[in-house]
């Protein structure tokens, strides 16, 4: 586990290992996620402050309610997002990166 500016950082892998509850940042760069709901046990990360799901085929943000009250930064840039729903009830969210990948309409 690496250390980032917000605390421990876990890179999402294809295994089912549950990291410690004090993880502040999750990262999945160029992963094969189509929905946030595919992140196994996202709700178990009770201290999650930063979520990076960059550069994949992500098309929906459903499932963020599991971290709605702790998430401060969300980076879903470089994905194939068609619509953005579910961000209205995230009181601590301060940074949001939604830049779409080239070729996405």
C-alpha cells in the first residue's frame, strides 16, 4: 500500500482483498469498470476521501452513495460517461474531474 497526500492509497486490482478501513484513496487507472457498483465492497472504505476511476469504459456513476458522506475528490476523467447522476448528496465533495476521453460523444 502506497502513501498519498490524503493517506493510504490502494490501487484496485482484480483480487478480492479487503484493504484496511483507514484507506483514504482508491485508484483504478484504465480498469474495465462500466459502473461504480463494480468496485467490490466500496462501502467498506469508511474513510475514503479520494476516488480515482480514470481512463476506462465507465459509463455510469451509480453506486457512489456508498461513499457519499466521506468523498472529497472524485476523478472519473477519460471515461465514456453519458450522464452524471448521484452527485447531489455528496456534502464533502470539493474536487470533481469529469473530462471525457476523446471520441466519446
